[in-house]
């Protein structure tokens, strides 16, 4: 993995789509924090869309320019399993040219037929 030696981020919100009628009432407010080391090790915690606490750990690979990334790991706190697989592609959008600050949009795939997909917004700073 190339890029920053350290990234600290804040989880903010998720826009959900594709949920079946009568499915769970999901919240779009998902506060939390994460850290990604220069070697790709990634960990974080947040309040998930089911209003439960979640923690996750995994590994992130990114493109040479740092714009696109894929995080693979495991996450806790969801109704279907104590620990679930995590596979999250994302894109980094710098907030200003040359700034260490960026927004990150992550795609959350629909985990099962009664779930929902989502686009998650985070803000992060790299060192």
C-alpha cells in the first residue's frame, strides 16, 4: 500500500437504498471513528444503522494515487451474525488541492435479502 503513514477518520452518515418494504427502521446517523496505518491495517468503531455499537478490523488496499480503496475484514454488531464479513470499496475526495483533509464515500453492499445497501460518508485526515 502506498500513501499516508496514518489516516484518522470520522464516520458520519449513511444513505440507505434497496430495503424491502416492511424492513427494519434504519438510522442514517452513524457516528464513529477509524484509523488506517500506512501498511493498510484498519480498525474502527461506529453506531450502526440498527442503532447498535459496531467495531471492525481489517486490511485496506488502495490505488497508487490513494483515490480508490478496498477494505476487507470483519465487523460486529449486526442482527444476523455476531461477526460478519466486511467488504467495502470506497473513493477519497480531497476537500482542497494539496489538503490532508478529504471526504470518503464508501459503498455498503446489501448483506441479505431483508437488508439495505448504502453509501456512507466519512471525513478523514492523512499524515
